[in-house]
C-alpha cells in the first residue's frame, strides 16, 4: 500500500524523512560491464559496434547499414497516421517557440577604468541524442532533446536508437526529421554512448550527449563524462501533486497514475488538506488501475513508492515539504496557485491550477520535459537552449587601463608565488613608465 502520512501525528517528521531518503531504482552492478563495452568500442570501432549490436539487439549490421537512410526515414514518415504527424508538428512548433525565447544575449561593456569586458555565446558543434528504441515510442523525447539544440545553433545533431530485431517505431523517425536531426544510427546501449563520445570509422564523435536510457546508458554517460558533456543522469520519473478538497478525485488519481505507469520505480505523491479527499483519491486510483493498459507497472509503482500526505494548511505547510522533496514535476491544483508557487524554491517544472495536468507538459505545452529527478532540482534545471551553448568571456584594455588595474595583479601574483605571472604584467607596466 502507498504510504499515508498525517502532519498532525507525532511521528510525521521521521516518516516523511524516510520518504525523502528512500532509494528508488537501485541500479544493478553494471559499471564493470559498461567499462568493458566502452573499451571494446574505443579499441575496435565499427567492428565492436557490429558485434555488440548483434549480441544485444539481434540484428547484424555492416558499416553501410549502421546509418538509417533518408529513404528509410521518408518511408517511416509516410507510414504514420496524419493525426499523429499533425500532433508532432503542433508540439514541435510550441516547443520551438518557447525555446526561441531562451536564446541569450551577448555582453559588451567598458568599465570606469577603461577595460572592455564581455562575453559571447556560441553553439556546440555536434550533439548526440540517445533515444530508447524497439517497440517503445517516445517521439516527444526526440522533440524535447533535439529542438533546443537546433534553436541554439547546433549544426550536427546525431541520434542513436536501438532497433531490436530490426524494429524502430516510425514516429520516432518522424519526430527526428521534424526536429532537425541530421544523422540517425541504429545502435543502442552503452556501445552507442561510446560511439558518440569517442567515434568509430562510421560514427564521428560529438561534443555532448543528451537523452534518457536504462541503467547501462546512464552508467555509460557517467563513464564518458569529461571526454564529452552530458545533460544529466536521469532517474525514475516523479510527480508531487498539491490539491485541495475541491478537486475532482478522478482527475488527481489519473494524474498520479500518469507518472506511475512510466516505471515501477516511478513515484507519485499527493499532498492535500482534506483527509476525506485523500480517501477519495486513493479509491479512484484503485478504480482506474483496473482499466489501464500498463496497470501492472502503475500498480507496482503506486504500491511501492506512492505516498499521500495530509496537512492542515497547504499554503503554510506544503512549501517546506515540497522543497525537501525537490520534485521533478509539481502540480499545484488549487484556485490560486501563485502564492504557493512563490514559496517553493525547488522543483523541475511547475503546473499551475486544476486544468494543467503534468501530461500536458510532456507533449505540447512548450517548456522542456527533460527535468531533474531524484531531488536534483535542488541544484539543477530542466534541459534548455543554454545546455547546447557555451560562453566565452573577453577582456581588452589599453595602457591606461593596464596602469589602473595592473599593479593589483602584480601584488596578488607575487602573494601566490607565481613570479612569471607577476612579471608578465610588471614588464608592461615598466615599459609604460619608460616611455
């Protein structure tokens, strides 16, 4: 059964601390296996990718068939239903419009001592996008990962997608074309991450790898970090819903299950100020579980990681609990959500009001659905345009500017015992004095 907590009970603090500290999705001991796979790809390139793809995905590739051709992508697009393509286009347009607003401005100023200071933003050259494959269809993740990179100005966007037994969902390929992906390879797992990071005869390396994956993909991203950048190490999905008793219990129940159906390790939490409403939502969850296609997964998640918390005041007590949990998704299902939101510091994405289920954000709202999990919203943000750009600062000054600030640099360099540093400034200062 899901955990049931009451803020008025004497044992609440200890019980809530246990919820916060609970470990979800413990990874198997995959690090050693992943290290071997990465070493194999680095040593043998295409030959290793071909061997590993046959072993794990049951498909025999050649260097010529590793890349999915434009003709195959076109055929996949043609096989998609019109309403699905229209929905993808609408989602892509909204995602692109929101991310266009994130493009940063350069800075160029001259301070009162005559130094010209600034920075400029430039896009990464190449980004790799990992996409789960087979019968799984996550075209929305393709859009969410690829479009910010395109908006940032990335010219080469490389997608890898496993195709077990040769199967890849056509919507995934359609989303890649709509988003602007430039290359797609039918490889997956840790070997795909290795190929993106280090390259092979067929796959040229990239500068950053983004996108979700299983424990092997997550471990591989950890392993290659430093050689390339990564977006984040995503854990099981989670939602925290704050709802008063005036909500429809069915709505809140389905919102909780929308996260639970992702994965048995996903987590759904409800905070409410009404015990009868909490009971009604719990009953509605049980009723909806009877008709869900992924009921087994959702039930395992709800029974193992679900939680219902009853408090006296949502405005006074919920924000502190929210910040402790730092949820990936936060729904504030109340009449006036702004006062609540303004008291919250840590959440990946916030959905305001009764008519904004988190699922809307997964697909068509516009903001990115790639978000920090596992309480990492305390220190990180969701994916955006800036994740595909980097900032270079610059400094310019003339002799007058050097004279104004150079002596302090000499003093600090000498204090640190770096005589060449000090001398590189002092020589220029002495030349100015000599003239």
